[in-house]
C-alpha cells in the first residue's frame, strides 16, 4: 500500500530547488510540482525556454521513489537531460536506438509496474530511488 506523501510548501519547493539545481523556480513551476505531488493530472503548455524541464525534475526532490519518464524526439535533448540530472546526483538514462535492447525495456517495465515494492533493503544503493528514463523516439 502506498504511504501518504507529506506535501511541501511552495516556499520549501523553491528553497530545495535552489539548493539542488541552483535555480529558483517560478510560481508556475512550484505549483506544477505541488500538483504533481498531489497526483493531479496536469497538462502544461509553455513556450521554449520557459522552464518546463525544471518542472519535470522538481517532484524528484520530494518523492524519493518517483520515476520520471520524459519523451522527446531529439537525442541531443535526452542526452542533455541525463547530463544535467547526473550532475546533481540523480541517476538517469536516455533510451535511444543505440542502446534500446530487451534488458533496458525489461528494467524500465519492472520499475514502472513494481517500483513501489522496492525498498532500500532490496535496491542497490537506492538505484531505483530516482531513476529518470528519457525515452527517445527514433
């Protein structure tokens, strides 16, 4: 059974984001993070350069067992996401035609379906804790 998540305040979201990502989120980014943590369905439409990527990552700061899957058509963007997440300590993988195989698919499937069953005792150094999969369409 899923445990109730303690929701952060908007101020805490901003402080934690500044601490980890060295960026201060805008109000819309903080609100989207909060709504995501409340498990609300969200559709956000915003222009290039407005900070959508940060809104994808913010929930990872407050939900340590979350998995974020980002779908992008650009390999370079997926590689950029991986580099930026790894820089601040979050494991990440970009799935492309170059590394798309049955193992990657199986691990992604198992984590997406059963990730909440893993505990720190059974995961290798919290490997599953904040995995972010960027699935790239070829």
